[in-house]
C-alpha cells in the first residue's frame, strides 16, 4: 500500500522504522486512532522475513482495517528466543467467565496489550537499544 492509497482510505502516516531487522511504516487510523504496520520485518533468530500489510475491511457492517502478519504472530509464539522480550498469556475476560483473551506481555516492564502491533511498537520504542 502506498502512502497515497493509505491517505485515501483514512490512514495517516505516523512514523518510519528502519533498522537491521525492520523496514516498517507506522500508520494511524483517523477514526479509531489504532496503529498499523506496513513493511518487512526479519526475525533476528531464524532470519525469516515476514511482510506486514494493512487492508481495508470488506464487511460493510464492521468498518476499519485488518492487520496482516503473514505468519509473524504464530512465529513469535513458537520461537523460544522471543520469551526474553514478549510472552503470550491467556486470561479470562472476568473472574467467572469462560471466555478467554490472548495478551502479549512485555517481560521487561509488564506492559500488556491484546494487539501484537502495540506490543511490538512498545518493544521498539521503549526497550530498543
């Protein structure tokens, strides 16, 4: 997705992250203020590349955008080395509920988010050296 296409769809370009393992563009939705990533990220442990991209929701009832990870989220869960930065924890919604929700938790400070994008941006912005 180019910057012009993102602007037309309602995404505002917020930042750009370039480094040894990432070449990403951060977009923010104008309506919901959610962040989305677009670009290529490479695993530092296995050297696999993953393409992250955003598409608009095709359902007319549920407006917004879909973040596609191309298998990166499953790769984080399965690769043991990511355990020093990020842990996936499954918790219930409330005390007596059987519904479960998956949280991505930062090991270093305890930051917790349901969205992998927010957890990744937290790790890059706060704990990157």
